[in-house]
C-alpha cells in the first residue's frame, strides 16, 4: 500500500473503513433480526421452553442480561427439567459479576450431575470470584479427579493455592503445566512471581 500514490492510499483507507462500517451494521442488523425472530416464535408458542431458552441465549450474546434471565426463568417454569436453562442463569449471573447468584444456580446445576467436571469447575469459578479459595480448591480438585486432563482446573487450583499460602502445591502445578500448556504455565508464573515479591 505504501507504493500507491497518496490519493489512492486515502481512497483505500476510506474504502476499508466503509467496508468495516457496512459489515458492522449488517452484523448488528442480523443480531437484531435473530432476536426479533425468536421473540415472534416465543409469542406464537408461549409454552415452548426450548424457544424461550434460545431467545435467552440470543439476549445473553447481546449482553441483554435482564431479558436473558427472564427468558431462562420462563423456560424453567415451562420445563423444570431443562438443565441448560439453570446453567445459563448461572452464566448470566457470573457475567454480571453477581457471583453469589451464580453460586446458587451453578450449585443447582451441579446437583443434577454431581460428578460432572465442568459443573464442578463452574461452581469453583464462582467461589473463586468471591475469594472463597478453600471451597473453590475443593471443587477444582473434584473436577480434576473426574478429568485429569482438565488444564484450566489445574491452573485455577494453583491460583487458589497461591491465595491460601500453599505455594509449594502451586509450584508443582506450574511445573506440570510447563509440559502441558505453555500459555497457562506462563500466566501462572506471573501469579507466582507476584506472590513471591
């Protein structure tokens, strides 16, 4: 582009900006059309729990969390066995930094499948945000017991260990992560270095 005359470069920049603006406008319109389409589907079939769930997910993707929560709760009112709606309520609460609410929903979600590593991990994450590191550590350990290769659970467990003064255990996880995932190991090293100062 540097080889082009100055006026050509300016046109290229304006053209690129126009293309990006057009793409952004279309993307926003597509998202709005998706929500409107799902809203119509829910209005036509108010007893369709899956439609309410899909509408809630669309709201959540657009960070319309209050509407997302309402849709997920509507889904559960229609079908109390809709496991995904409980998880989604926890995720929405977590994204809004309402960690106490997230604990409640993630606990309900875990009760439906107590050995599920991802459910244990999600509940651990909510406790970690509340700085309840011992509870989070217990959940991460259980997640790891059920899925040894759950690298993120190992990483978060090490962060909990750092915060509860178990540096030796955190260091052992760091050394293990060096063989498994360089990115996580590097990130954990920052925590270890910060704590060691």
